[in-house]
C-alpha cells in the first residue's frame, strides 16, 4: 500500500516576535559576551602587570603598546 505524503502546515505568526518588543537603546549582550569582556579586561590587567614587573617596561612604553596593540583601559 502506498502512504500519502503528509503535508506540512505553515503556521503564521499572530503576534510580533518577542525580540522586537524587548529592544532597548543599548544592544543586549549575552552572558558569554559579557564573560568574554570581563575575561579580556582581566587578561589586559595581567599583561600590564607582567610588563611592569617581569619585563620592566616603562609607563611610556606600556602606553604606546596600549595605543597600538591592546587598547588597555585607562585604569591600568
């Protein structure tokens, strides 16, 4: 016996998607993105600490490095 193919039913959205309703002025960031930002700030802080203590870079050299390579936060 041959079976008839089941037709797929396309459901229409009756309301606007929730993502549109939740839009805010600032872009939403996922937990992973926030963790990456926090992690990169910690890595930058450790890098500056290493540059000062182990490699004995001057503050001027660290500032130049920050401008060109790593955009280190002004706090460090």
